[in-house]
C-alpha cells in the first residue's frame, strides 16, 4: 500500500476484522518460511489487498507465492489446515487422522469405542493410552473454518466422561483418566473457561498455545497427502481412492502416483516434497 489506511477483511465466520500485517507474518514464520520470502509475500499482499477481501483470498495469494518458490515444504505446511479439511469428504474420518497423530506420540489408540457408563452406554471417538494415562476423547470435525465448538458441547462431553469414569474397573484405580475434547477449528471463550474449571482437556488447531493440533502434526510429521503443493486436487482424490492418505504412506511409490494420473516427469518432485515433509527438510531443488 502506498500510504497507510485501515483495511478490514472478512473472516471465515463472516466477521470483519482489521487486517494486521504482523498476523500474516506470524503465520508464515510458523511454517518455517524464510524472512526474505515473508517480506516478498507481505509486500505482494499489501499491494493487492482491498477492503472486504476474505482471509481465504489472502491465504490463496500467500500460498501461490509459496508454491512458486523453492521452499516447497513451507507451502505444504502452510496448507496443512486445509489439507486436513479435505480429508473429511474423502472417506478418511478425522478420528482416524487424530489417532495416527497420537500413535506417533507413543500412544496406543482405539477409535469408535462403545463404553458402558454407570447410567448409560456411550460411543467414544478415541481412547488413547500411554504409560499410566488413559485419554477418552470426543472429536468434533467441522467442514467450515468459521464454526467453533461451544459451551454446550463441552458440557455434554464432561457429563459423558463423568458417567464413564464412575463405571470403570476399580482394578485400574492407579490409571490416570483424562477427558479430552478435540476439534479441527476453534473453541469459544466460554467453552475454554468451563473446561479449565472442570479439568476437561481441550485440543484445537492452535490451542493450547504451542501445543495445539498444528504443533502436534508438525512435531510428529503426520502430514496428509492433501497438503502437498505438487499435486492437483484430482491427483489427491485419486491417491485417496487408493487408500494412500498420509505422506508416509506414499513413500517412493511411483506406481501409485502414476495410477493417480501424475505425469512421469512430475513423480520425482512429488516424492521429494512428501519425503522432505516427513524428514523436516525445508527446501526442494
């Protein structure tokens, strides 16, 4: 922008907020983007931004520049959230993806468990155990970034796990039991306040700070193939139909990529990006 003026952008939930350059810079820095590239992207966005532009449009501008750069894995990490969203319609439930992340953290996991409580029978999305701790989790997947998990969800999840814990085997009395509520979007302030009061563990994309779902994904490198910047939407869909969901599942499977319609000349680049994500490398030549 040639001169300073206040610009308001539209968030995913329809609310307006003041565009802050620092917020864009932080989101790019979080993915490991170099300072030089951050400056280029911020300058580009500042030149293009108009009042009323959506945050999704800003994302597309930034992602386009990241994709064209040599920092390919940064582009993929920048698109993790939307990559996880894309798993929803693919037939690979969000519960399965979260279980894979917890497995990589050293937990043994079971999904969609039917557990008898003292007063009722409950279906629990995820049970995870590690050392002497057992996590029972309700997992909420939203297909819209603007939807938040609210207080009433926290209330019924807490009530459900109180009933379950009353019925659990007394022989496991030394087991630490934790009730969790996990979502791919955000929590309302009231749900966070209530959860803190009753010791209900919350996990969302950026909550708790520095220990949110995004942080766990980057820590474990359990990346979905839907975040790869070198694949088209059609190619991703074809890979998912082959039950190849995670980058680690792809490995060096050139045959699967060819079957998915990936051009032979592009296969090596796709494999390199996928492997770089799994190993933590930032650049692909």
